[in-house]
C-alpha cells in the first residue's frame, strides 16, 4: 500500500501519470490518513417519467396544454419511452429547449393560446 501511495504522490508532484491524469487536487496522500469507504452498486440511472408535454413543449394538464407553461430538459417525460441512454439529455435540453423558446415567443406575441 505504501508503494502505491508513494507512486501516486510522485506522479502528483510531477503533475503527470501513466494514465494522463491532469489534476491532483488532494495530493499528497499519506497512507496513515483517515479514509472513508463506500460500496457502489448498480442503481436506477434516471427514473422514467416527468412532466407531460405536447410537441410544442407546452406542459399538459388533464384538459390539455396549460397556457404559458413550457418544459424542456430532463424534467419532461415521454421522449425516450422505457429507454434512457446517456447523452439523450442533450436532446431534451437543446432540441426541446429551442421548441419551448419558439412556442413561448409565439405565446408572448399572442400567436397561440
């Protein structure tokens, strides 16, 4: 264990390691320091669901679109179905962000209800 700590601290001092790590914010480490361990297990990445929207990014209630209320990003639901892959949040944020902005502008200029 001491050998591993010494190697890591040498890499930190040189600001270079064999794995191209660029930052060593907490170095140097001392093998006799206090460390906390946590068990990492698989969990739900994201819970499917969210706020129901229509194709114009208007939030929908029981009686249809709610005037003046829009949603984009990971708060909205029904875009990915039962599958949520890493990187899909770009679709949520960028595409529906633009759709929501366009629809909100139309609403502000009284072009839609």
